[in-house]
C-alpha cells in the first residue's frame, strides 16, 4: 500500500504562487513515480505534472508548462509542486498520485491523496 498526504493549498490572488507538498509512505514502493492531478468543479480530473522515481524526468500538461515545477526530495519522501503565475483557471482540488511511467506516458495507479484545495481569486 501507498499512503499519500497533500498539503499547501489555499487562497491566492491571480499572479501569485503556492507550493504544494505530498508526503508518501508505505511498503509497496520505496520511491514511486508520482504525479499531480487536479479537478475543478464540474470538470473531470486532469493530469498536471509527473516525476519519475529519482527526479531525473519530469512531465507537464501544456496548460502549466513554464509556470509549474514538480520536484521531489526522496530523503523526505515528499513531492512538491511549485505553482507560479496562477490564474483563476488553476482553481481546483489538487491530488497527488503514485503511478507508472512508460516512455513519456504517466499512468496513474489507484493510490490517491485526499486532495488540497487551491483557489485563485481575480
């Protein structure tokens, strides 16, 4: 099993920044490939970014490329999402996930955190 706990969400003005964290624990994976997803009201959950087990490879949705940075600190068993230049369209519940990476494709496994709300005000 893998346990995932997100933190760092909140309310921020447009143009501002937030940093999300996801702490992972459990015996199934030591350092899993991990990703961030988000779900806005009335919309399906969508991929945001992913990072491989050692942080050497990262992947981003086009909508966040150049604004968001995913990283990890395996010594802390924690993944991060630095979000800059936030807009109202980034308002959503953000979830972290453990998954697999094949080529350039990240596929989520059924390991999800509880989610953290990010609200960007105009």
